[in-house]
C-alpha cells in the first residue's frame, strides 16, 4: 500500500466514493488506501456530500437508465434540444428509486431515503446542514429539501438538463448549471428567487468557488474551457482553455486557494491551474475518464473517481503525481472526504 510517511500524511480522514453501476459506496481509509466498507444505497448513486458535523452522508440515487456520454465532437453545441420528459429513457425509469439516500457515518449503513423529486444527480447542502439544494435533470427544476421534515419545500424552475449545484461560501446563494444550453442560474437561499442568470458554452457540468466567494468556476465540457465568473456581476470575466483532448467536468479548489484542479473526463487527466492568474500549471495523468474529485483537508492528496476503470486514483499534490490506484465498485462517480479525527 502506501509508505509510513505517506500514511502519516494521509491519516485522519476517509474517502467515500459513489459507484454508479453497482449501487453502493466504497469507503477508503485515507491512511492505508484500503477499502474498509461497502455500503449499498440504491440505484445509480452519483452526487455525494457530507453533513457539516461529519456524521451523515447524503447520496443522490436515481432509477433513470444510464445513457452513454455524448459525441466528443460536440464542440459546444447543445447536448440536446428536446424536452427530456418525452424521452424513452424517462418512460423506462424506476421513479420509486429516485431520492437522496441518507447514510450513517459511524455505523457505515444506509438509514433512509428522502424524496428529492425526479432523477436527482447533483446537489449541495445549506451551510447549517438543514437543507438540500438538488437538481432534477428531467424536469428542468431545482428542489429544496427540508432534511428534518423529510420533504420538498420548494421547486424552482431552471433551464434544460440541470446538473451541477453548489452553495456559495457565505451560504446566501446556490448555483445551478444546465448542461443542454449552457445556462447557469443563481438562486437566493432566503427567498428562493432567481438572483442571477448567465450563459456559457458547451455543457457546464459543475460549480466551485474561490475561498472568498468572489469568483465562481464553471467548466464547459464540450469546448474544453474553464469559465471564471465574477459573483458580484454574474459575468464571465475570463475563459481558460484546458489541454487539447480535455473534457472538463468537476472543479475543486485547494484549501488555501492557490491552485484549482479540474477533472478532464475522457482526457484521463487532472488539470492544475493557478488560483490567482488562472494559468495552466500542470497536467496529472490518472485513471480512465475521471469525474468526481476531492482534496484532503490538509491539501496534500487528491482523489479521482475513474468510472470505466472502476478505481480511484490517489494523487500526491506536492509532486502532482499519481501514487496509487484503489479498486472501488462498478463505475465510480462521486467522491467526498470525511474527517475521522478532530
């Protein structure tokens, strides 16, 4: 496994990985890279987040059939122009399987499933951990779920094929990316009104924020770009090209804000950008089609979920090199870090 020095550097947390095809979570020990538990959660688990107190994991599960990725020659054109409610896949979906699975961290077990509307894929939590902000891809909406009451409190119409959802650092807004036509919506968490709207090219898949919340980062998969967005004006102030062949998916920011990491899907790499000028600094080779990525609390490790190769890459961020691969379940998709020590 890992050396004693590396194990010491990585101790104090566990890595939870959603496995889209096997319907479970793999739990990896951060000190040894051993899979220490496998937790069944339901059909097609994708988005995953941990509660602020570290005691609960939430996972988006869906009964909608898995479809293949779009033609890589899309070049920023809309991924779809039809209403997904009319799609044959939706008719074949097991809607009873849709929801947010709730997992107890201490017991490593599934507890219950929350109603989350149709086909949940990605979501985020309110800063106090009382609500879930969730995207519903096939109904062009976002839902707000009251966790304690176990019910949907608000449904907010957005654009076609909403996917990425992230809460701003101050908790006052959450952003929703809509991959079909490139819409990005900003929703006020007090009123649930749409506070802002902008458009980017080529399938925006996720959202991340710089630590001070002044900049949002949205990748455009089909055109291989990272959009730098001013959160005060909701304007794209800069676009940065990824390496040729990249399909940028998930963005994460180092805890100190000095570097930005972007998973590149079929490019099989992680791009490293400067957190100040946004220049491309490095390219890290990982497993096949990395999607979800997460950074350890100390900023020393990055973990990527590599779907087709059924494994998780462990990257040393001091050298920008992959140092291990950990076998997970079938088709790893999302990753979250859960601290195990204060």
